[in-house]
C-alpha cells in the first residue's frame, strides 16, 4: 500500500481553484461546506484506487483546504 497520496490529476486542482475564485481569491478552511463537498466529490471519482482511498489524507477536507491555500 502506498504511504503517500498520489499527485493531483490535471482536473482536480481546477476544481479547487474554482472554489478560490468563487471565494474572492481567499482560501477556504477545512470546515467550509464547499471544501467538504469537493473532498467527497474527489474521493468518489471512478479513477480513485482502493489503495489511495485507504490513505487517511487522500483528498481529505484538509488536503482540499491546503490546495485552496496554494491558489490563494
């Protein structure tokens, strides 16, 4: 089982970036509804492997929030 989260695909950061734009170019926090929903969406995509999904931080709300921070 991998110990690191797989790299974000080309489309995943676009979704996080769209959240930042909608939020006035400010990061979103882990508890924000939009971050929670995007995390659920990313984890539900059909290309996610069972090994990746087993990792606790894989596209978690924390990782989505971090990605929005990167953009902001």
